[in-house]
């Protein structure tokens, strides 16, 4: 998402991507601090799940870099808090504290198994398929008509997409019928196509 919609600069993209890992780490720290004070750990757990889901859903409508970064960070914070609270709860709810190690081990195994399934099935298959299909359909529905309306010959559309994806400015300039205004239309249209595709992706994640 960062590379497609926000920036192509490697350093800036790396810094923005830190919002996920940094948010999770901060959430784990805060969750460990807030697990015990005041009690009601179950409600804290439920609140973390609801907040994580809400902020993730908010990313579906985020159009500004600051808004998207803030929502991603907040969602990650509550993911981290959820992990800390769940680990704490596992050690409390067992009736026999002598089985603390077994309970923690079982929780870790179940969590790892769930993480593997989510990574393989959700991220690698479902979400990537949704993203690819939506980008393709949005490009045909949004970008291609805009380029034709701007005066670009049909024979130059596919080569223009290829040149834009490779970042070859020389090939873009040498392409017949391509002007700066047409290039701007293509770049804006591709960003819009990706934006709408990521909206669908974030909505799909709510099912998981």
C-alpha cells in the first residue's frame, strides 16, 4: 500500500512501514502495564478486539497519508495489547496454577498454528487474490477509459502500463502519443485503482 499509493522513496516507505511493527511493540508494552490495574481483563480484551477491528476497517476509507498512518498505528497498538492481554489471561483462568507451564505452552502452540494458517491462507491467497483482481478490474474500468479520453492510442496503453511499472522514463517519453498530461492521467488513475482495491482488501480482513 505504501509503495503503490504514498511514496516510491525506499527510505520514506521503510519509515512508514515501521508503523506496524512499532505499533505492535508499543501495544504489547501498554497491554502488559494495563492488564492488572483495575481488573476486568476480559473487558479489556474485548475492547482491544473491537478497537483493532474498527481501526482496520477505517483503513478502507483512508485517503490521506497521515490518516492511513495513524489508523495503521492504532490498529497495530491494539493488536499488541490483545496479545499481551491474552497471554496474561491464559495464566490466570486455569484452575490449577501448577499447570501454568502446560497452559502457556498450549496457548503458544495454538497461537502459532493460527498464525501459520492466517499467513498462508489469508495473506498469501485470499488477500493477494482480491488485490490483484480488483486492481485489474479497476484499471480496465477507470484508467483505460481515462487514457482513451485523453487521446492515447489503444496500442500504447499496455506499453505505457509496462513502462510506468518499471519506472523507465525514457521509454515513456519515446512512446507514440504519450504526453506529460497523459502520463499524469495514467499515474492518477493507477493510484485510484489501487486505492479502491485496497479498500476491498481491508474490508475482507474483517472476516478474519
